[in-house]
C-alpha cells in the first residue's frame, strides 16, 4: 500500500463510464483504490488514495475519460489521518468518548469527504464514520464525537465546505447523546 497523503474522488452518472474512468485512473498513477462501486441513483463512485501528485494525476485522467458523466469530483491534499479509518468504518469508540455527537449530511458522497477532512482539522473530534452513498440515496454522512464545543466547531467547519458546493442537507450536534446512537461503534 502506498503512503496515503491525499484522497481523490469522482462520482459518475454512468456505471459503464465509471468503470472506464476507474481503469484510466489506476493506470495513470501509483494510487490505491479505496472505494469503487455502484451507488444509489444508478451512479458509480471511485475513491483513490496516495501521494498528492499521484492522486491529482489519477483524478485528471479519470475526468478526461469521463466527459459529461462526471457528477462531482474532489482532490484533497494532506488529508487528516483520521479520514482513512473512518472511511473504512474501522473506528471503535470507548464510552468515555461520547460526550457529543456531530453529524454532517450532504447530497453527494464526494462532498462528505471534504466535510470530514475540514471537520477533523478544525477541532479535536474523533471521526468515527464516513458513509458514502450506499443506502443513503447517493448522499454522504459523517459522524464524529468529542466535547460539545469541539463538535460544534468541527460540524460548522465541515458543513461550510459542503454548503459552498450547494450540497448541504443537515448539520447537527447532539449534546449528551443516548449510548444507543453509538451502538455499532462501541
């Protein structure tokens, strides 16, 4: 596995064109394929990780081969290290880490990656889930925990990134959440 420094994501309106673009992306640069799958609404979603230059080259290649089928795109250089395990849903929480629950919901899987990165960089939160598009009607969702103040700052920063794209669905902070909200993560 290459050193993951950056994330690149492309959402396609066509599954077939998504496969073609994914092939081009993987041939264009030394990147790791993090996600490649069909998503709700008949779209295709590809996320790659690697060194910044490689991710940029990979996404450029995917965009060049996809033409008008691109729904959304993103290159995030210097991604916060907590985004990768949360994207893989590999984060386990302790009950002591559940003071508040922060939630950002977007209309695209691509934009939620930007939100998760910005949230982690803005405050001392633990990002424990980045859910992209599956069983969400093509939406994106990220969940974090920390103090109420940290969750508020993180959610505000992450939601702003999505708002700038015109894709924000909701931004929520729940102080003192019920333990059941973390049931699958503790």
